[in-house]
């Protein structure tokens, strides 16, 4: 059982890195400032 849990935890590392990479690429590709897009009209100039 510990071997199974250990394998799953080790497999989680590259999966999490892949998710972080994909999210970072999407944030970089989208135009504009992500903070301004999330806040909407709440910010003043």
C-alpha cells in the first residue's frame, strides 16, 4: 500500500508541473493585463 501511495505522489509532481506550464502559457498568450481583466471596472485610472 505504501508503495502504491509513493508511486502516486511521484506521478503527481510532473502532472502539477505540466498544469502550471499550461496555465502560464495561457496567461502569457492572452492580451492585456490579467489583474485588470479579473478586477473589471473596480479599478480607477
